[in-house]
């Protein structure tokens, strides 16, 4: 029986990828190379430091660990100037009404995000109090596809993994859900998220009945 929903943040509840892209592109520019929107796809669901590693690999740049930390901080400072300006109208279509429907049906709700900025974003979107548990990049040591972030969410909600449905837009996130023995709804394209139990374009296509159809017999 499904008792809880665990939500990824970036790409599921809000589109922060565009702000990440601007900040990474500026950093690449300073380092003297181009960073395209297609390159940006590779950073979805990936931690900040791993994103930097990928960026440097694209630019063919080698740096010391100290330099890498400095640049990751710099990118984050820049990224934060964008998210600090976010407003509730940036919540993706259908997300808030689905969260509210789940609440009304007594389905527990948690966040499972790799981002260390998740609290700031939820506050800006005025969504914080819809979540009973918030597991973000400050609380996990293993990145997706490791299931840690979702297993911690299930534990915080006091439910079993088999009773959880994860909503994810990144392939690594879908893999994390499956590795954690959870049901998973992919948000985006079936060609990328084909391993999920169901794929939809966005949360506007979800409702309680569709959720319950994911229950195993
Ligand atoms: C999410 C995003 C990634 C981002 C990561 C870390 O998973 O999809 O693009 O790199 O969070 O975000 P942070 O806010 O901690 O830099
Ligand atoms: Mg995501």
C-alpha cells in the first residue's frame, strides 16, 4: 500500500536548471571556454562538485582541489542571486495542487534532493510546510543513484521503502528509487526515464488515482 511520496526538487517542483546553467556558463566563460545548453543536461541531478568536474572535463581544464572548491563556491554565490529572487509563481504547473491533494488523502510527503540550497528554494516558493521531512544535500553523504536520500526520507516519515513513490526527472534519481526498492514516476521523457514505473510530462498529469494505480497487487 502506498503511504508516502518522495519528491526530487530541481526539475520536478521547480525549474532551477536554467539558473544553474547561467551560473555554470559564466564560470566556463571566465575559464575561457563555451558551455552549451546540451552540456547542461549532463548536470541534472548531479552534485555541485561532480557538476564542476564535468564542466572542467568539457573545457579540458585541470585544477587543484583548492581551486575547485573556490570555483564551486563562486558558482554557488552567483546561483544564489537567482534563487533568492524566486517567487511562488515559479512552481511548476500542477505541483502545488498535487501536494495538497496528497495531504488531503493522508499520503505523507518528503523532499529528496541533492541540493544544498533546497531549504532556500522551498522557502522562496512558500512550500516548506507541505513537507513532513526534508532530506537535502546537507543531510546525505552518497549521491544518487545511491538510494540514501530516499531511504532517509522513508525513515523520517516512518514508512517502508515499498510504501513509497518517488518523483524524479533525472536518470540517476530513477535508479536511486529503484535501488531503494521504491516505486518511481519519471518526470520528463520516457526515452531517458524508461526504467521508471510510469513516466509523465509533469506533476500536472498526476492525481491520487494515478498514484494508487502504482500499488503492487
Ligand atoms: C540538483 C540539481 C543539480 C545540482 C544539485 C546540487 O540535483 O539537479 O543540477 O547540481 O542539485 O545543487 P546545489 O544547490 O547544492 O548546488
Ligand atoms: Mg532533479
